C-alpha cells in the first residue's frame, strides 16, 4: 500500500466520522427511538468502504464485494428493526452513502468522495430549512419547475443542431437553449418575488419584477396608481427600480452571450443606472408606512410552454431581421431596426445582436444598436407612465425615466 491509498482510507474514515457526528449531535443515535448508528458506527462504515475500495483496485474484487454486501445488509437489517417504530430512513440512506463515498476514496477518488460526504452532511444539517422551504412551495412553483426540467432535459436534446434556412439563421437547439436561458432569468425573478411576498412593499416588488419584465411592471403599477389611496410615490419608485434592474439584466445577459458586447454597455448606460439607483434610494428613505402593506398583483409563471414557443418564434424572427439588415443595408438601418425591436422585446434584441456581433469590428456598432433599443424601450415605458399613471406616480416615474433616457441619449451623442 502506497501513501495515496493510505490517504484514501483516512479520507474515507473521516468522511464516515463527519456524518456520524451529525447523526449523534442531532439526537438520532440515542433515546427510545434511536436509529441505526452514531459516530462510532459511521466511522467504521467509512473505514470499511475505504477498505473495500482499496481491495477493488488491488485485484481482490470478490473480497471487496463481500465487505460492501455485508455492510449494506447490516444497514437494511437496522432499518427493518427501526421502521417498526419510525419509518424515517435518513440515517440508513446516509450509511449507504458513506459506504459509497468510502469506496470511492479507497479506490483513489478522494476529491469526489469528499464532495459526496460534504453535500450529505450539509443536507442533514439543513433539515429544518429544507423542510421549511418545501412547506412554502405551492402548485404553481412545482409545475413551473417541472416545466423547466422538461424543456431543458426532454425538448432540448431532441432538437437538431442546424444550421438551416437563409443566412444559416435557424439553429433549433441553440435557439431553444437561449430561450431557456432568458426564461430561467425571468423564473428566478418570479421565484424571488413569490418568496418576498405580495405584502413586502411595491418598491421591492418592482425591483424583483424588473428581472421578469420592466414593461409589465410599468403598466401594472401605472394602473394601480389610478386607484383611490394608492401609494403613488412607492409605485413610481417601483417602476424606476424595475427599469434600473432592466439595465443590469441586459448587461448580464450580454456578458453570458457575448462578453465583448457587454463591455460596451456600461459607458452608455452607466449614468442612467446611477440616476435610477439614486432616485430609488431617495424614495426608499422617504417611503410612507402604507407603501409596505400595499399588495401587488401576482404574476403568472414565465415558464409556460406557450410563452416559451412564442419567445422562440419572436427570437427567430428578430434574429433573421437583424441578419438581413446587416447583410443588405447600412449601419443606420441596423440602429433604426434595433430601436423598433426594442419597443417589443429587449431579450430578443440582446440575443440577436450578441450572436451576430462575431468579430471585434462588429462590437461597437452592436453596442450602439443595443443601447438604442434600450432607449426606445425606456421611452415606451415613459409614455405608458404619462398616459396611464396618475398624480405623484406620473411625476416620479416619468421624471426619472426621462432623466435616464436623456443620459443614454447624451452618451450616444458623445461617443
């Protein structure tokens, strides 16, 4: 036995001891309803697993199988005895995991074995929080998670890679992966908004809603401002927060899709981001007590198959339009097209420009076009705030969005 194999046995034994400490500390190894074992039993199981792993790579596989089989049988017998009183099998499953991790460590896979033990111990220690998290889940969240898993693990592998069609613009698998990316961003915002709750304040709701759709937040809050007694200052600040978060969302999406394009954005949108952040901070400090109890209407999960298909179609159309404009017309035409597309969907515009800006020479123009799209989207929301909103909401949201738009326009002119 060399030092590597000896280290594997030590890691296996310590991994079993770590899980055993948690089982004994949590009270599962003592009392009238004591489970399978505590620190001593788990330490021995880890050592047995490590020994079995060493035997398996030392041409003694039959003996390794006997050791593991006997240990697993002992765990099963322990569960059979304990299940007469309590059917909880966490301790016994942990014992089997310790055997598996020990075998990995004994065979030389110490890093993987350590990771398995660490995750197992974390799951055992976080029992209370995990159960509380599950208790907060509802049908909508579970269905949305299942839909995302189906779209990612079932639909994505079945799609062909491509490319197909004119300009090689149709790449089904890549397009669907990007749809999942943007849907996942919206889903995270939706989950965060549900966790915070509808009674935590319209400003917080607007901030999180900006991850999903700042345009939807603007329209919803503008309608809410028409009601008697509505917290219009908080609603207006919520719109500004959503539009400020939108700048971060577009920048982060660009960083994932095309890092060079993302580096172009801060000099154009940085000042607008600072203006929006300052206004939100001032409004937050001067908010009234009523703004914290204002209930905001819940939004549907963004992970709907119909919504994903619509997003796919829109992404494909916008991508083809951007490619056609780049191939046949001037840079001014691309900027004008981006301004039009920005009125409808910034995600589609971000995706299209990030994909088509393949060379360093294309990056500056793509950055300008994307900022123009953001500017047109901001102006659209400004119009919604002025036309639909009322009172202080109109003053705050329109003034802030106007200032942010002027800042982006100035940066474009000074480039």
